[in-house]
C-alpha cells in the first residue's frame, strides 16, 4: 500500500467505519423490529432466531475466506463487491413476502457483509502501521458500534412505528452507495506479499461445524434434545470440528492457521469475542421481546429505554481505544468483564426488569462493559501478528464475534422458548417470560465472568511473550515489524 498523507489515512478510516456502521446498524435496527416481524409474518421464537442467525451464521462461515481472498486478489476489490452485495441484499429483504424469503435474503446480505468488516480492518491495519496510532484508529472503529447501538433502536423504532418494519432495510441503501463511491475514489488497493491459497475443504468443514451446531441448538426446544434429528446435527458438527483439527495442520496454507492460537493474547481475544458478543446478542434479544411483548411498549419507546446502554457503549469505546494504545488491553478487559458480570447478576438475582431504576442500572453496566471490550479484542487479535497476515487474523477476530452472536441468540432463544413452552397453562405470558428468562440471565452472567477471567489471564507478561514467539514462527523476517503488545 502506498504511503498516504495524514488526511488521506483519516478518510480511509472514515470509509471503513461506514462499512461497520452499515453492518452494525442493520443488526441493532432489526432487533427492535422483531416483534413487528413476528406479528406480520406469523413467526415463532425459532423463526425470529433464524432471522438473526441466518445472517450471523453465513457471516461467520465466510469471514476467513473473505479475509484471505482479499489478501490475495486485492482488499479494495473485495470490499467493493461486499458493498454491492450487502446493499442488494438489503433491498431484497425490504421486499420479502414471507419469513422464508426474509431469511434467504438475509443470507445474501451476509455474503456481502463477510467481505466488509474483516477486509476493512485489514485496510486499517495496513494504513495505520504505528502501534499507538493504530490502537486509536481501532478505538474510533469501535466507537462506530456505539453509534449504531445508540442510533439503531431509535431510528429503527421510529421507522417501524411510522412506516413499518420493511423500511429498516432502506437506510442501508444510501449508506452502501455512498461507501461504494468513496471507496472507488479514495481507498488504495493493497494485497498481502504472500497470500494464502484457497482451502475449499477447510471452508466446508467450518460451515459444517457452525451450521449443524446452530440448527441443533435452535430446533432442540421443538424437536427435543434426544431426537434423532438433533443428535444427527450435533454429530455432524462434532465430526466436522474433529476433521478441521486434523486436516488444517497438514496444509501448507490452511484456512485457519492453528499456529495463531499459540499466542495467548490472540487465543484470549478469540474466546473473549465469542463470550462478549454472545452476551450482547442474548441481551438484545431478551430485552427487545421483554420491552415490547411483556411491557407493551412501542418499538420507538423500547429503543428509548435501551438508550442508556447504547450511550455508554458509544462513550466508552473510544476511551477504551486510547487506554489500549497507552496502557495495553488489560485494564479495558478487566473493566469490561466486571461490568458485564455485574449487569447479568443484577437481572439474574432480582426482578430488576420490573423496576425502571434497576432496569436502567443494568443497561448502564452492560453498555459500560461492552463499550470497553471491543477495542482490546480487535487490537490484540491483529497486533501480535505479521502485517502480511492481517486479513486472516482480523477475519478470525470477526468470525469469533459472529460465532458469539450466533450462539448467543441460539442458546438464549432456545432457553427462553423451552421455558415459555414448559410454563404452566395458568401462568400469564409475562410471568412465564420472567421465569424462563432467569436461566438466560445466568448464561449472560457466565459470559461476562469469562471475559473477566480470560482477560486477566491473557494480558500479562507471559501472554505477551507467547505473542512474540508466535509472530517469529509465523514470519521471522517480519517479527521486527509486527506490532508489539503494550506492556
């Protein structure tokens, strides 16, 4: 990539952030629209789960392929294709006549989305090469998630209440077209010096692991945990994982280079991303249904209720980026884990949702925690690796987020559906929802605790040594230029 002026680098960062806004806004807006979609398309809880998970599942399955492909044929080229596909998928979603069509068109969106975030992060990594400058850029990138969380529920609620749920996909069209034109004009092309070859077998195994596991979790409350169908899909997922573990190390250029995970910070960032985004997706799924179906709020009012969480995420994300740049990831991870655990405990051990004061306290705590967690995940995932593998490393981090989001909705939705279905017939929906959601809150609490413990374990001196050794093994010649992890 050619050397760019400071102003041009900031412009490239802004364009990449537009792609993140596109994807993140779509997810937060959709959550607010779920009850309206449920009523109009007569969807069950599992149908709503598939509306979200069809997107995140395809996204998670293709992110690493998109990252390695971008490193090979050109990051700007793949980025532009992703913008076109995502914008087209959004248009199709707005025209979907039934739930099955909506799920299919969400998958089209996901194919495009898989070419956006990891590729954009790779562009940022190769544009901002100085570690502290890059950490601040990633902090700004993380702040966009806060913007989407703040704007998504409000914009989505306003659109759903005034125009209808289909309009939530229209807002992607002008953003997508503007990002496409700006990318064509200002983002320079770049490639990895030694890109990886395609790995179709590894790609199919990844799809087998994630697809089968998600299907088994979502459909288990209806089919039964011990049904032949669920057991078969669980077996396919397990066998695919075993095959992936055995096959990938034998390839010279695997889809997933398992040597990455010898770096404790990288492995920690991967697990933390799964836990944090599982907690986020479950948190949003539970609260959207609670506020609208139990409390009877409109989509707009539900969005306003969740504004404290979104505001804290928006404020804390850039703060976390600066902390990571100046002091390393440890403090941000400890704060994030503590706040997310406290929020989950508040909802799990008390009837916090029934009282506005406790409800907003839980939202503030979760927003604080999630706002602090994103920057250290992203920075740690790419900063211990050679820049020539930035696309793959960023894709693994993005894949971990999407796996977390997929599992969060699948598991929390399954627990909720099973609890509501098993409630006594004399119980009201509100009472059965409250009882069924309590185990789900314990799961979210456990996710926050994992962020805290793993963050503490993988951010010390020992962990930093493993990162340096891993970078040397991956690419000895560039070990000097691989970005260091702050002490």
